[in-house]
């Protein structure tokens, strides 16, 4: 081996060390940060939180590799004060590395399309397809409020959303005017409400609570829809099945 290639091999292993140290620190920070999810309040939110955790973990590993290489190279290969010899040889790219990196990019993207992409969607669709008797809640959005009706329970136009824990709810979304977006932060996924369309969102709440105990459990419009948009929210209660029955009998007629 020439002195030059020896140097490059040394640089390569130093870079591996930089990457591993950076990886341990960065992934530890990710771990600490991800332990602080605000609230995972539905089966669907767990699926999307798992996907997000995985993608953040992966993105950080790549970021540390790319960022670490740039910072390391800037120090390791900088021009020295006493070095006046002009560079005799400069290669703009090294073909095997280009092929390797291109191959890795394609492989990572294909893998992510399968997991969490297709696997996650499959899980979400399976809940929707397997929900034999979802609780149907009609949701009407308008500038700037939400109203809820429970067609099978005979409850119409209430201004708070009440659902039982552990049962899949089918939200039937309509708007009277412009586009809005139905979102309960604790439930993870949300859906645009579009004029002249009827759209469906399936949620299986897993955590008891209400807007009073945790503001993550609230309906919040999530699509800018005019002046009143930030205040376009509605209180939510997630009750036990028994408490939900009582609420239904007190409110239906
Ligand atoms: Cu809005």
C-alpha cells in the first residue's frame, strides 16, 4: 500500500469512529425525546407514532453520517499553514462510492415504502375493514364550529364530541362551506373535510380523558379556513362504555 492509500484507510476508520460516537449521542437524544410523546390516545396514533419513531431513528443515523463526514473532512483534509505545494491530483468523485450511495438510497427508499409505508397502511385499513359495528358519528364543519350527530342513537347537533373507549368510531365528515380538517391531536391521524364530499375517518380511542384533563384530547381544525380558524375547536370526552351508554340515554330523544 502506498502512503496515500494508507492515509485514506486511516481516515476511513477515523470516520467510522466519528460516526459511531455521533450515532450513540444522537440516538440517545432521539430516545430521550421520543419518550415524551404528548399523548398516544388511539390504536391509529400508536401505528403512526411507531412509524415516526422508526423514520426519525433512521433519518438521524443518515444525518450523523453525512454531517459527520463533512465536519470530519473539513478538519482532516484542511490546508496546513506550512503546506505550499499546489494540489497535484484532485478527483471530483469516486465511482464505486457513487454507485454504493445511489444503491443505498434506492434500497432505503424501497424498504421504507414497504415498512412503515405499506405495512402501516395495511394495519390502518385492517382496523377499518374489521370494524363490524363502528359507532357512526356525523361531523359537520363550518366557519367556525363543529357539530356532531349520532344517527343510530338519535342524538343531533351536539357541540361536544363524546365517544366510548376501545370501540372503533366511524367519523362521517361533511362541511357546509370551505375546506376544514378534522383533527384530535391525541388520536394521531386526521382528515381534510372537503366541500361536496363525504369523507370517512376511523379512530379507535384507547385512553380515557377529556379536553379538561388533557388539551390534546380536543377537536381542532387543522386547515386554515379563515379568521376564526385557530379557535375552531370542540371539547371531547372519551368515556368508559358504561358511562357512554348513560350519556347516550341522557341525550337522545
Ligand atoms: Cu380551520
